[in-house]
């Protein structure tokens, strides 16, 4: 089953939107298989956002993501990467469709509330930065028979 990394970013934590964000992803049908609260330090932030190093917004992005504790989670489901990113909406919230997390709850690209892996390959690289294999659970929910086609 496909997995994706989700991060409830500092602005979402400060605005009390953690429950709302996780709830939207969970209600979509995605299964929470790992979750923790942590405060990312500089080194971890730079590793997580290494692909953006050198870009104009990089320093601001590192300052933002390390400015408050965050919640990291691994969500699982069919096409979990695509499902999570569609539920989040486009990176720039003003371009995100209403009904998405960013389209409903955010305005600025630098305060877009949530992170989601952009491919299965990215997810495989991002997840181990936040979770050890022991922290990721393998289980089924009774309701999965009504969400996931076998
Ligand atoms: P994503 O989070 O939708 O995958 P990316 O392009 O990977 O978007 O960018 C990572 C994060 O960097 C964004 O979510 C946003 O927080 C921040 N970011 C991206 N572009 C800009 C920008 O132009 N200005 C400020 N922050 C940006
Ligand atoms: Mg990205």
C-alpha cells in the first residue's frame, strides 16, 4: 500500500488547525500509520527541503518550518501521495481550488499550512527522516473494506 509523509506546518499549529487538517485527510479514507509532534531543527529542515536549497525562498522556508513544533504523519492508502496532495490543494493557496485545505484555509504560499510528499520516490526518502521503521504501524481497520477495493 502506498505511503506519504504529511507535515502539519507551524502556521497550522499556531492557528489551531492541526485537527482540521488531519481530519480532512483521515475522512478522505487515508489510514494514519505513524504520527508524532516534534520541533524540526535547522539540520533536519535543510535535509527535508534539500531540493529547494539555493532558491530565493529557501532561508525563509527554513526559518518558517523551524519556528514552531509541527506534527508529522505517515498516511497510507491507494494512491496516497496523489490523494493527499489533491486534498491539500496547489502550493500557492490562491491557486488552490476551494474545497481543498489550502484553498479553504490559506492565502500565502509561505503560509500554506501543510506538506505532502510529491511522489512515491520522494515519500520513500522523506519518511525515514521523521520515523524509524518501528514507529510505522501495519494494521487494518474494519472500515477499510468500504474504502479500499480489494
Ligand atoms: P509543495 O509544498 O506544494 O510541495 P514546493 O514547491 O515543494 O511545494 O515548496 C515547498 C514549500 O516551500 C512550499 O510548500 C512553501 O511552504 C514554500 N515555498 C515554495 N515556493 C515559495 C515561494 O515562492 N515563496 C515562499 N515560500 C515558498
Ligand atoms: Mg514539495
